[in-house]
C-alpha cells in the first residue's frame, strides 16, 4: 500500500543541510555563498512522540451496521516510536444509534504495544498503532461484550489538518473515522544526508552533508518548528568541512496533495499524501545565511537552496531551549 511519507522533521530540517557552513578560511572580506542540495534523503527518523485527541465522527460502523449521523466521540492516544518499537496508551468513547434506532457504544482503554508499518522510511515511520489486548467494550442490540481482537489507530501524519483518521478493530466489528483537535509529533534526532554543490565567491564547492535535528510539528495547523546541527564532510575546498547550527519553520502545502485513502483505509478522506516546505537561518564561524527547501509529493526526497556570506570573523551562536515558549521555537 502506498501512503504519504512526508517526514516532518525531515523535511524542514533537511533543508538545513547547508546550514553550517563554511567556516571560512578564505579572505578577510565577505564572500557570497550559494549552495544547492539537488536531492536529499532521510537516513534515520530518530524518535517520534505522538499526541492525538479528538474529535467528531465522520463515519462509523459497528457490527456491520452504519452509525447514524450525530454520533459523539471522545478519544485520544499518546505513543513513542523508536525504530521498530512503539509504546503508549489511549482511550475511546463513542455513542450513537444505528438505522433501527438502537443505541451503540464503544468505550474503553488500550495499551499501544506494536506498530503496523504501512508507511515507512527505514521501517521507522508507522501508519497505524496497534493494541494487541485492548480493554474496550462494545454495546450492540442491548448486549455489552468485550472486544476480543486487536484495536488500531491511524497516525495523524497520514492525514494532516485535523482531517479524519481511522480507529478500528482487526475484525472490522468496529470501524470509526473521526477528526482530531490535537495532533502533534515531536521528532528527535532525525538524520538527513545528501550531496551539496555550489560556490563560495568564485570558487566551486561540493561535498557531503549530514544533518541531525529536532522538530515539533502541529498537524492541525500544518506547521512545524525545528532546530539542529549539520556537518559537512569531503568538501572542496576543505575549509568547508565544518559543523553549524540552524533553526527554521515549515509548513504542509494545501495544494498539490493526493488522496491515498483507497490504498490505505478504503474510507474516503482518511489519507492524504503531501509535500513539505521549509525555510530558516543558519550560522557558523564566519558563515551565516538563509535556506529554503521543498519536498516532493509524497515527501520522499527534497531539494534545498542556500544563500549567505562567508567572512573571516567568527559568528557566535546562541540558541534558546527547544522547549522555550511551550515547545515554540524563537526566531533569530
């Protein structure tokens, strides 16, 4: 199945690639810096922390019966993913009626103990979180029974802007698509890598970059803030073998998206492939400037452009805490 892999941190942070810069051992006067990453890729998604809560019922079915419009739901989950390991917890409470007027309820808690990697980069990005033994009960036709099969919840990453995500039982006895009012991912130690080429003054420049960064993404707003470090290696000229720091912001575009619901969930409007756009500033000894990055749709690769100056004087970095202003990121 094909789904969106818009790697959030990745993108914005990715771009940053060039950031660090060129510590310049060139001349005492400033020189222009122009670099491009023609294609960059994510090599490690690091650790992701998901916080999700909602919402409103867009579609629901219980024991094969459609739930009438007007059903109410409260749900939420918290999950941490590192490599192939996913841990967390969640809850759900939905009440509604079916066509014959009978009341149906789905209520209980679930412990996330595995991930179903439908959409992945290096098998680290989950499409669904799975609870193998949920403590959820289903009330139908006046009888209440415990759900005896695994229960899964979709990652909001696969359908941004608070659009419906799917919660359901493995045997399809419970299928719910609901919007979310809170959907965030905190990406830590995401790594990107790619080749870089361009010029410093009149000299050609080329080499390899490795980026490590953190990002806080708000999937309801479709925005993100990020910061981190980057290392350049195998550079020509060798004076560009440096480490720098960046910070910036990113956004999920609302145009050029593709619906992937048919391939993923079978429920219209529950999966969207998107790109990612990022921009920001970078600084290193003797180097400072701006970057701009654009990811493909789905976000599998990116291109980045960097413009700045290289001088002999050092430039002091003074980054504020990643958690400043309640997970906000201050500008330069």
